[in-house]
């Protein structure tokens, strides 16, 4: 299955995440439920947390905010309800968990 995206006419829904994240969410919402979709949801959430740190330097975006944004951007198709979702994002080795701001 190929996903047709018209990049010139599709507006960016949330500028702080960018078009790439929007396209990844659109692709993930077309996948059937399973391990591949769950893994992609986790990767998207990690990317969103990293980008949110760039835009909002004062506060780190929590997992709940990222989950809400994924649900909103996917029109309710992605729910981020896998058991590993929060566990993996909160691990010290994840992309943004436990990072401290440099002074």
C-alpha cells in the first residue's frame, strides 16, 4: 500500500512538530494494529518530545501532552495505548528522558 501525500497543498497542523512528524503520523494511521505500528508510535513520540524541547525550552513536554497531540493529529486513529509506550519513553536511555538543560 502506498500513501499519497500532497505536500504542497496539505497544511501543517502543528508547526512545532513539522511536516515530517505529520507525515509519519499519517503513515502510521494507515498501518494495521500490531508491533510495527506500536514501534512507529513510540518513535514518533520520541521525535515529538525532542522537537518540543527545542520549541519550549522552559518546560519539558510530558508524555500525556505528546499522546494528546498524536491523537489529535491522527484524528483519533492512533491511541498510543500499547503497554510499552510509557515504559519505553520514561527509560533513562530513551532519546529525551532524563535530559537536563545545560547552563
